C-alpha cells in the first residue's frame, strides 16, 4: 500500500500543577482556541476541547506522524509559555507533569464530546482526582497513587 492512513482518536486530560484553579472562564475562552491551533499545526484534527478551572480535556485525531507524548509536549509547553506571556499574574503557572491519554472508538465519539461539554456540571459533584481515577478504572489501567499527582 503506497499510502499510509491512520485514524487514532485520543481523549487526553491533564491538570494545572497541584490542581490550582487558575483557568478561569476568560482564560479558557482563549486557551481552547489556542489548543485547536497547536493541534492543527501538528496535523492533528481537534474534535472537542473543554475543561474547568483546574484541568482540561481534549478529544482529537492523532497525526500519523506524531506520538501521544509529542502531542502533549506541544500542547503543554506551548500553552504554558503563552499563558505566562499573556496574563500578568501567571508567572508561576504550570501544568501537572503527567497526563492521561485514552483511546476512543469511532462509536464513542459523541459520548466523549458530551462528556467534555458537560464538565462544569460534572465537577459540581466530583473533583478532578475522583474523575481521573474513574477514567483510569474504566480503561482498566493500573496506577500507583503516589505517582499520579504533583
């Protein structure tokens, strides 16, 4: 086959360092389009981006030439520098060191989109830590609680 084709859908989540509630509504209104641009610049198709004050969720189709680790590096490093340059009170802003990345089947896209769009309502009842543990469990992942949070 002379052409390489790929459609790998990723649901990614990561928080601010120590889950600091830095991402207010006005920052998120500019941050999410920024993430769209980063993804598009690396040939990833953004599908849905959302989040609340202390974390973000991204659903996208991964470029066939990019690893998940490279995509998160582009998203986090670029946006961290951008945030620090744009908002005067953000000199200490940082993302958590790690991230969660989960594969999404084509039949599950609508459910993940709805889940990301419903973050504000969801987090009236659950913390990011509770949500992330649930995501890990649902994806049958093993983790060491000591190494998940920073």
